[in-house]
């Protein structure tokens, strides 16, 4: 890895830590930067919190878990996006490509309507995996599994799951659950508390961090499967393991945040502009930039029209769609 | 004799045997040409010999080590393979591409050590691409890219080197320097087998030839003794005359009418 990439990593790591604490200070109740740190340290068993119980609760029970969830989800989605783009050799691939998001939505909407909202993360996760399974099954039914077939199969499964979700909403939704479902479909971190931090954090550490070390493997696919095989890479095994890994990671993230678009699609491209397309630098830096981006996107989502909240998915789409258009224009200019 | 030895290779594709029981050997320290008409099965055979694709039946061994059953990374330390016309859309630098050749020697999280960096530099020097180290590989010409891929294979430091049409897209000077490079690699004790379309290059540069047609070996052996007008007529259906170059004492092939 080039020295430039290491420098970027250290700089972005510092920006992330600063962003997290800064984002916690922002909100209706004014809490200073140093108070946030004192509160964090007190909860880690170092000294007493200078804040009143109420204000300490705002920091530790509301804002902190929400900001941390945003960071973990952003990191997971951007990382998954970078890996998906490499595996499918499609620069426009995103973590939801293989039907994951529509499957998760179907699972989530079903349990919300059944009144079992506690099961939502589990149902969303199972929905995502089920959709992935259906996608891969369909892709293999079309013949040998290739990136193109996988993407096409994902499109078919995605459309079907979306249609069923729409049907279920159309048929059964009443006023109360409507808002809840809508905010979930658009992606929202409003309900994120410590259990959400745990789910997203564990997924990031257990699945995400090992994936960050596969950069050299992904580089070896640059000249095609045979070329990778000649370097001693287990081509099929690597492809399946990474596909399953990103699916698990994305499924876990979707289960706590709903489907937040554009993070996994756009941010890897931004990182490529910084350090080039080599995956050894691209994967960890995408995770860092994704975390920073979603922390600020969510801060905007909860403060822009205070006291009303926007689903963060709207914010990422409002930023992401124009950037996406720019990317397409750049590609056209290159070609 | 050791070196590369293959026995009874059969490869099926689409229900048809495209490699139909091939036996062949390349002695250590020699440069061998794999020749034959289009569709003879040269590329398929090379992929089997490099053990990147398992044949239906058969055994491949190098210096007595069976390649097909060897763990992948160990195999990649013994055998390097340069594919025909491999291209990429990933804008890696030339140096990063050549560095991929070190993969079989490094674990996933291991950084490149000084020894690897030296080998990468030497491999770039060997193909005359040191000045291109920082260039984006997607901006290179076909010939330049071919040389970078050869450098990647050299960086593997494998004693067996297999190449599919390494002179494709190259101008005459680059063709000759590629073959000179392959011969110098062989002269250090490596075993080199290259599929070649150009019979003239095979005749002028290679120690031995393996001639395949319709998935079978039709002739093999020392170059001058094997590349006879009769063989060329039988395999390619063209009339040829074989001379001896008065300077190099190597065979030269002249082609007449069909």
C-alpha cells in the first residue's frame, strides 16, 4: 500500500473520531464538546460525569448510540459497495444489488404489520438472506454463475419482493403503521439505541474487518478469473465467501437502519479519486469515509427541519443522486 | 528426465473431447514451443499444464511434483502462467500489476518486503518497462500490456513458465526481445513452454517443439529434427521449405503457395 493511503487512513480516522463527538454535541439540548468527552469517559469508568442526569441521558442513551450506529452502518454499506463493485466488475453496483434491500424490506414490513416490531431486525435480516438465496438460486439455474447473471437475477428477485411489499402495504396498512413503514423503507436511524450499536458493530467487527483485508485478492481478479487462478487464488471460493460476507454485513446494517441508498454506491468512487482503484487501500478507506458521511448525513436529517425529522435515506439520496449523475457523465466523457 | 511431464491429458468441453489423450514433456532448462493450427487445443492444453483448470483425466508433474493435486499457492510458486490477451478495466499502476506476481509468496495481510520490491524492479527491468512503473495499466498499448503481464509472471519467480501467445500484438523488435528474454530465463535452469503462432519464431528460438492438431500431439522433439516440410504440410496443409540460416545455424522456414 502506498504511503499516501496510510496518511489518508490516519487523517480520516481522526476526522471520524472528531465527527462522532461533534455530532453528539449537535441537537436541541446544547452540550459542549468537552462535556461529551467527560460523559463518555465517565461511562467507561473514568471519573464522574459533569452533566445532570437528564443531559447525560441525552448524550449516552440517545445521541451517542445513534451516532455510533450511523458510523457503523455507513462503514458497512460503503465497504460492501466497494466489494460488490469489484466482484461484479460493475462500477454501478451497490450493496443492495442482489435483492438484499427489497428482501429486507419485505421481512420488515411483514412484522410491522403483524405488530411484532421487536422482531424487526431479525425479520429484515432473514428477508435479506432469503432474497440473496433466491438470487443465487436463480443465477445458477441460468447456467454457470457469472457476475452478469447474478446481477440480472438480483434485479428479478428485487422486483418481485418490492411488488409483494407494495401489495402488502396497499392491502393492509392503516394510519399508525404507515409512518413507521415509510420511515423504514426510506432508511432511518431515529430508533437506534445501544442494541442497534451492538448489531451493527458486531457485524462490522466480525464480518467487515476480515473483508477489509481481502484487497490483494480483489486486485488479483483485475485480469480475470484465469489470471487470478494462476496466482494461486481459489477463484470460486473467494467469490462465494465475499458475496456471502457482504450479504451478511449488508443484511445486518439494513436490519437496524432500513435501506439507506447511495452510501455504498457513491463513496467507494469518492475514495478512488483520493487513492486510486487498488483495493488494499480502497476497502478500509471506503469504510472510514462511509462512516464519516453517514454520521453527518444523519445529523443533517435530525436537525435540518428541527423538530421534525427526515428519514436519513432522503438526505443520502438528495446528496447521492446528483453525485451519481456526475459519475455517469464522467464515465461518458472517459469513454 | 524431469522438468514438465504430462501424461494422458483429456479435456472435455460441450460434450466433445478437445484434448484427447496428450502426453508431452519439456526438459528442464529448455525453451519449448507449442505449435499447431487454430483450434488445435493449444490454449486449453496450456491451462491444464498450468493446473489452473483441472482436465478430465491425466497427470501433470514438474520436477516430480504432481501439480494438479498441489495446494493452489504452492502450485503458483512452481508454475507461472501468462494468459493470451488478458485485459483489465481496473486502473492499477504497472508496478501494482507486477506486484500481484508476489501473491503466492505473501500472506494476505503481509506487506511487500524489501526482497519483493527488488524482484518487482528486476522483473520490470527484464521486460524493459521500469520507466512505466507509475503508469496506469489501462492506458498502455497491447504490446506494452503484454510485457507487463510477462513481468508479473517473472515476479512469481516460478521455475516453470507457461505462456499463451506471448508475442501477440508485438512488433518485430518486441517479439524478438520477448523470445530472447524467454531463452535467457530458460538458460538459468527454468522450464519454459510458449504457445506460438509464428513457426519462424519457433524455429529460430526454441530448443524443442510440441506440435498439436485436433487435440493430439502429432510430433514432438528437437526443433530442427521435428519441423520438417512434411510435418508442416501434414499439420497446416501448406507447402514449406526449411533452410538453415548461414549465420545462426538455426532452421528458417520459407512458405510457397498453398
